[in-house]
C-alpha cells in the first residue's frame, strides 16, 4: 500500500501546530510530506523546508505557486492533498486555491474567517465533486470520546438532558503578545483571527465536542464574552448558555486567562438514566455514571469498547495515548478516505466519520452567533 502524498501550507519555524500536524500525519506510516509552502517569508520558508529535508524543487515561497507547480507534475508524483496550518485568515484562500487545482484539503479549524466564507467554501466544494475536504477537529479523534459518542447513540444514558463543556487555559492571562509571542499576536488580531479570539481558538473545539458526543445540534446561544487583559481587541474569556435541538440544555465555558491551567478540556453529559465524564488531561479514561450503581471507569484499549473506539487505539491497555495519536487518527482516516474515494467509493461514505465542510460551517455559525449574542445580551439562534 503506497503512502498518500501530502503538501503543507504554513507551519514553518516558530509554528507550534505545524509540527503537531506533521507528527500526526506521519505517525502511522501512511502519509508522506512531499512539498510545502511553509511561510510567507521566503527565507523562513526555505530554512524550514531544509530542516524537514524536503527536495529543494518542492519547497515553495508561495502557496499559489505550489498549487500550480504541483498540478503540472505527473499524477504519480504530485501531492494528493494539502494540510492548511496557517492563521485563520488564510484558511479560506488556501483551501479555494487547492480545490480549484484539484487537490484534497485537510484544514486546521476554524474552516474560514467568517460564516460567509464558510458558505462560499461549501458552494465551491459542491461544484468540485472530485475533491474531499476535512477539518482537524482533533478531540473527536480520541478513542474515549468516540466511545462516549457510541454509548450515547446506543441509549446507554437515556435521552440527553444536560451538557457541560469546559475549556480552560491560562497562557493568555498576561500581556504575552507584547513580548513578541507570535502565537498570541495573530490569535488576538481581528484581521487574522476573525470576530473572536477565545471562541475561534478553543470555544469552537468545545462546541464541536458537545455536538459530536451528544449527536445533537446547538440551536440557540446566550453568551457573554469578556476581554480581561487591557488593550486587547478580542475576547480572552467567554461563557455560553446552550440550547440543543431536542430541548437539551447546556453550558460552555472557554477561557484563556485561567491562571495555572494548561489545556483543561472536559465534557460532562447527563441523560435520564446516567451520565458520562471525560477530560482531555486524562484522555484514556471515561467515567460512566448511573443513578443506582457506583461510577464505572472505562479505559482505552479495553475489551469493552465499541468498534470505532477500539480501532482508534494503537497500544495495549495501560500504555498512554494522547493528543498526537488523536490528531493522527484524523490524518489516518483522511488518507484512507482519499484511497477509497480514488477507487470510486462515494465521498459521503468515505467522509461519514470525519469532520467535513458541514462541521466547518457549523463551527463558524456558532462563533458568529456567540459574538452577536454577547453584543446584544440576548438569546440568538445558531443558523442551521
């Protein structure tokens, strides 16, 4: 089985997420990085590509040149999909360029800078039926998140009543952007991040996790966004009341000013018969709660798991797996989707378990509804 050939836009020296994407893509040996446009700074792009041992002729200074040059190569050599790991404002134009040149796309979230762009991207994809589009909503790749989803779908906790999702970080609790922290600077810049910082960066992950596990859609939000650190133009904290499609109620908290917190994403979901609890900082454990029994601890790679969760674990029980492996599950499944799609399997079938453009549109609808609700101080509908 040959490797699927990947190109990358963004992710050069100084990038955190670029390295994560490359580790995840190559973990299972099913994908190889063959070309890249790693930075808008030509010198940085070349240094970054050299450090990754890419062939000099496949190191590009501009993503547009990369698309055109790769398209001109023989089918057996050109990249098959592009990973987009840039700041938010470039997700849309890079994806459009890739799609129009016939390349599949796996993009970091959020899909675009605005809901209008997300709708445009969906239209372009509809008109290019030969291209697949995926989104790295990473936390859906964890085995125990997939197990939680399977147990909710099987009715094990009964009809869902309440969902509480919390994503707390502390890295923006002080004015780190003034200290030349590039990661903070672009996330807090409306031109590069969009209408929100905290919600675009981590809140959209929390919302996606709640929808993915519950199988329900967020239909209404009542939000309060706050900017605690002076002189910032975008939010660094937010609380959102949620209403879901079946009447379920929920609460989403996302903050990047919680001093001392690292990457504390947690989900609690309660139904008529029981509940489930999962934390990203202890990802191999899922707690099953019942009204009339002690809590039950479920663990990654145990014999009790659903097929999808079991297939998502690489190691024997008791050997920790985490963020890179969850990320790698998305990449592995996207690579396999490309192979199946190339051999004639319909796109709807190969992408049914992966975050896709519809996930991207929902994410942008959520972000913009939260921002609008915070300004109006009212409950607002999330466009469906």
